[in-house]
C-alpha cells in the first residue's frame, strides 16, 4: 500500500479499483462526461458531472469507463446514509504498535494520485458529508482533514463525478452542493440493440435464444414503465443458467423453449417479483401463438 506525506503527516493511500466493467454503446454519454472533465485554459477547472438514472442502468460503469478511457486510475467510493465527513477524507486508525495511522479515503487518494474519484449513490449522503467536499468541487480544489490537521490539494489531473439513483430513498441536495455537481447527465434504458449487446458482453456463455428472451422481457417491461433494468436481466439469465446446469442441462446448447422460459420465469420471480415471472410466460405464449 502506497503512502504520501502531506504537510508532514503520513497518509496510507487506497488501492485503485480494477474491476471488469464494460461500457457498451451510447458513446455520446461517454463524450458528455469527458467534456465535463476537460480543461481548456489556465483559468479553467474541471466540472464534476452528476450521473442520474434508475438503478441498474449503468451509471457506475459509465463513470468507471470514462475514467479508464483517460488512462487514469479510478477510485470508487460507495456512499451510504451513514457516511461521515472523515470517511470521505481521512480516517484515523490504531496501528499494531498502538500509534495512530491516517488512512486516506478513495477520493483523497484519487486527489493525491491524479486519478478519477467516483462517489457512487451520492444522494444517499447527508449535507454534512457533502459540505466537507464543497471546496474540492470549485476552483479551490482542496479538502481539509480536521482529524489529521492538514489541507490536501488536488493534483491537476484529478477528476470527480458522482452517480445518483432517481428514487425517493435519498437526501435532498442543498443548492450550494447541487450547483457544484454539474452538469447532470441522465442515463435511461438502452435501446433494444444496445441492450442485447450489453447482455452479450456480460453473458458470453449464454445462447442467443436466451439473450433474445431476456431482451424481449426488458423491452416489454420498459414499455410498461416498470423499473426493471439490464442489470436485473443479467441476474435473471445468470441464475436461470445456473439452475439449468444444476439440473444436468448444458446451457451452452439449444434447448426447448419451455424449459428455458420456465427457468427464467423462476429466476425472475426470485430475483424480482411474480409480475416479472409472468412476463416470461406471456412471451412464451406469444411465441407459441405465432
């Protein structure tokens, strides 16, 4: 684990995230994030985009992909209702020798290393926690650690964004924070072709028939204004394939539609709800009627 010395205080840094996240299609959204991070002159500074959408539409994946496309390390910070200001900046811990050791958060590590910091589900944090980041998100570009007694300035290459679900179980952002998290980039459900490609990327072991059924389910649910996402579809397919394999089926080979849909309906009911399970029965009936 790397260390950094800031104003005479040693900080233990966090390792960057290296995870298999693959963004598929919708390059315009990537360009919107990168445009927000662009610096076009000596007096300019990067913006802090806010990625907003329903759970499971790929907000975190978009942020991670945009950061990696710049060749930067990406540091993810999962926000919760219990996140404290010190969790976002520097946390003191007792080392083996009984001495206090200062641990830099993922965001502060990204600041020091010139990486990309992503605050995931940022509107689950309270105003008190966001207030500790206010000077970081304007032209001051620093944070202050009360516990360590230091001011930490961001590397010129540091970039920040946050993801936010558009559900109701979140805090309202105060205006002075809202105005610093700009622009808002809205991510909606993908079109059918993109949704199929996302499933194909995440489920390379699934047959095309299975992927088509899952896409049919997702597209029908989108039209009905359900909140089911492509992440839900991936989880349904993964569990259905595991159930089939557990019964001795070879999920990589074509099989009867009835067995496939039965497994996916069961998976949909367990992962989502009975209404989702009924979609697959209706899809099968439509195919039989055709």
